[in-house]
């Protein structure tokens, strides 16, 4: 089985079980990829969306502007 075939199989299984965000986060943690994935998503995110998320996080933490 090629690497691409394995990856497609894993994606298919995740779709079949209707994986949710918490489960996907757990999977990333278990394979040691959470920090890399966070960085990749942050670096590729639209600046407006990213700033909105940072503001939301600040509000949850009780941090004022």
C-alpha cells in the first residue's frame, strides 16, 4: 500500500466516523503534531479572521483591549 493510498484510507475512515474537532485535536496530540498544525493554520489564516479569534480568546480570558 502506497503512502498516498494509506493517507486516503485514513481520510476516508475519519469521514466515515464523522470525526469532530475534539477528536481531531486528540489525534493531532497523539501523533505529536498539535504545535506544527497550530503554526501552519495561524500562518495561513486570513489576518482579519486571525485577529478576530485572538480578540475572542482575550475576551474568554478577561483581557481588555
